[in-house]
C-alpha cells in the first residue's frame, strides 16, 4: 500500500469514527438496539433457527423480538454494527450448508465453481429515495466473510418495475405485483457459477421466487435463495 492510499484509508476511518460519535449523540437509540450493537457473531447462536421452506433458506425467525429489531435496524437505519456481526455468523453457517447439502449432491457440477451473491435489487426510484439497498449491504458482508471463493454481482439482476411494497398485499396480489418486475443479464463466464440470491426477510417467498425464475430463464443453472429471516410463522 503506497503512502497516498494509506493516508486516504486512515482519513476515511477517522471520518467513520467521528460520524459514529455524532450519530450516537444526535440519535437516541433504544436499549435493545444498543445491546444488539454489542453482539459478536457468537451471540447470534441463541437465535439461530435454520429452515429451508419453499426452496428458500433462512436462518432466523422474524417473530423473535431481537431478530426483528436487528432486521429493522439493517433495513431502515443501515446499522453496520449489527449487520457486521450478523453477517459474520451467517457467512460461516451458509458455507457449511453449501458444503453439506450442495457439494455432496452435485459435486461434479458445482465443485470449484465460483459462488456469486446476487442481492435482490431496488428500483432506481426507490434506491434514490432511500439511498441504499440493504440486500446489497448484506451480500457485501456475507461475501467478505465467506470462507469459500465468492464475489458480489449487483448488476446481474435489475428491478425494472417500481412495484408496490409487498408487506400488506395478499399472496395473489404479491405475485401479480412482481410480474415482469425483474430483468437479468448474466455474462457467459458466470453461467456455470453457483448463484445465491440474497434478501433481508421473506414472508411468502414470492420476491425470491420471481428473481430465481428470471435468473434461470437467462441461463443460470444453480440458484440458492437465501434470506436472513423469515416472517409469517
């Protein structure tokens, strides 16, 4: 690392540190949020309840109070402290799941293939309004802490239709709402990779299902749907 790069890196670290101090002063956090920010990856074990349902793997129940608060902080406040520890824990568990359940069954097909994290995208209008996409934040930290060879590709899947929020829609309305909402373009060198679609929380699974369908239609062979938490239990 040259001197200019080192100075820039140190300067950014100082800015982040100062912002955290200002943020703590200006925005009063709940006791629960403050406690969650102190969690290490080992603390998430007590909430770990992995479940694969409707071809979607999730690690936590959104009905748990601590998990719900953590997801809300990640989704609406972009709380990097909480996400960092949660992603470190989830990255290890996700790699174990793949090695035990994917490699063993399809070793000839996916062995030594690159793993590509694909975040569920936000429409450009919503991204402009919010300023960030929590699925991309999750994907970046999962990949950063992933023991297996992986990258994040945020441009493979696009949100081309500014859909209504899924939260208050019935299942039939959710499916109609998502119709033709995604497009995908997969580079030829990635077609035989192992894709992991990433979202923060899933209820009916319709968003991940639709995204997976589009990836498959555009040549992806291996797609795993993953969300940190599941709702509606």
